[in-house]
């Protein structure tokens, strides 16, 4: 029994959204309008994809120019042919009429959900700002000029604007992939200059003072962060089984988010498995960690929140895994305020990177300990005037002290010296 392939007509295909090219070549319609100043108006048909996915054919019209611009109908027709050439192209496809708000909602449901929670929080904030500015504008009508107007009207910091544009680029690249547009609207966009501020960095003396003023378990936590450079979320994600005090090894393989979820650290995944970072501990730190490991199960959190005593002497709360924001706000900020220091837990990482650089640690070791993929990121964490710079500065100073430049300058004849003085005055 033969099977016949059903062939749909081109009109049926267009209705189904498969083939959106027109069956006939369009020349459009020219109309002359106006009383005082006559203008040429062109009209033609276009297919548009509605928000519900259906295809609708609509009339489009546009002012081509005045009668002075196109004195004859033939010249106006040439201009109209250029406008209609897009529709007459064999590769023509209907353009969606979705607004930026529709695109952003779709992007959040299909793309943003795959990002880390910390990224989603900032992306939601960025999208909210864009929707407020251009949410009702159709995607096909968004261009660089419109974006430039929006950016110039924002009064937030240059860094915030840079982040918002970065999120817009992610959304717009998907819009191109989903055939909402073929243009790159953000090309040529000018952003305000942003000077990256120097990040706080704790010195060895400051770290020592912070540790001395902090009670347990936080003095051990700060010592661990200062020596290893691991992140605060990774500190909260440590289990007892991640620390081997006998072999003096620690393994970082999870991090705790602000929503109390455990996830893979920022070092990422390798073949679908969380990439572990393992490095050694100093003998003194291993000894300090021993009470936190001895007598505890491997799957228990390494650090637990301490309970607090009420006025009646009863212990309240405590005994749960540390939370990234809470333990910094409650245990570190008061100590920093007391010592008159700026910064937070991240300043320990910058201090650790600086110490590694002063010890001439190989770049691979620094990246592994800090969990950086790009060595440029690691160098950005280094706050150090190197020994070579001190040496060069000393040598230059010694040469200047000896009058090096004065004795090596060529001796000019008297006339040449006068000419040189006149030239100097003119300059």
C-alpha cells in the first residue's frame, strides 16, 4: 500500500508559520499626500508574528520623502523598492511583534534559570531597570540610538550601568538566536568611564589584630581564610571530612549560597562533577583545627554558629552551619569597626594573594588556592610594591644624589648656552 506525502499549499504553510515569504513580488503602492508640503507615502504588506505565535498580515506605511526630494513618481518608486526589498527577499521571515518586556520574561524562564543564584539576583535587578526604560518598545524598534538615550539618562554609578548593559547583551544575543531581530543594537554604544576602585586588603598585622579580637570559632575561621584564601561561601560549605589534620590537607568542594543551598564552588564543574581544590595547611593551623574535627562525623559542618547566653544564663540558638552573610555581619563587622578597619571577608583573599606574590609562589599555585581560572584575575588581587620596584627606585635616587645627569650633560659654548636659554623661555 503506497503512502502519499501530503503537500500543503504555500498559504497553509504561511498560516502555520513554516514559509513566510510572499507568493508574489510586491511593488507596493505610492500615494501623494499633503496640502502645503506634498510628500510621498509608500504602503506595502508585511507578515508579523503575534505574541501568541500566530502570523498576521498587516499593511505598513511610511513617508518616503517630500516632492522636493523625489520630483517624479519613478524616483519615489525607487525609494519604495528599497523598503520593500526585504519582504521580496526569498529568505524573508516574519518578524515578531514582541516587546522587550515579553522577550525579557521569556529569557528569564528559559535562560536565567540556568545561572547561579548570585548571578540571577543581579540580572533581575538589571532587567527591572531595562523594562522600566524600554519595556513597552517592540524588539524590532530597539536600536543603538534608543539605548544611548536610556544610558545617558541613568544617574547610577558607571559600574552599575556597565553591569546593566552586560545583562542586556546576554538577552539581545538570545533575541538574535531566536530570530526576534537580525541587528546588534548595542554595537557602538558609548558607556561612561569607570575607574575600578582599589579593593581593601588586610596586611599581616591587621589580620593578627582581627584574629586576636575574635572569639571562637571565628578566630579559627579568619585564620583559615587568611592562610588559604578560600571564599566565605566555601568556608560555610566545609564539612569535617574535608579536613585531614594528620596529613594537613583541606579540600574545597562545595559552597553555601545566601539561600542556604550547597553548590559547587566557583572553580566550576569537570565532566559534570564539582571540581575540587585541595591544598596543604600549616602545622599550626592544622593543630588549631583539630578540636573542630575530633569526635565529629565526616558529614557534619566544620564550623557551627555559637549559641549565646541570655540574661538568665540559658544558652539560646547556635549549632547550625554558618551562613555567608550572617557570620560576616555579626562576627566580623563589629571587630572591624572596633579596630577602625575597612573591608570584609574578601579583604582576606586579597591579603592572601599579596602574600603569595611576595613569596614568589608559582601562578598555578596561586590560581588553585584562590579558585581563579584566569591569571589576570589573580594578579588583580595582588596589592604589593615589589622588591624590584624598591631596588629600581633606590638606584635612581642614588644616581640623582651623585649628580649623574649634571656631569653627563654635554658642555655647550657660551653662544649655544644663550640660545638654549632663549629656547627654554620660548617654550
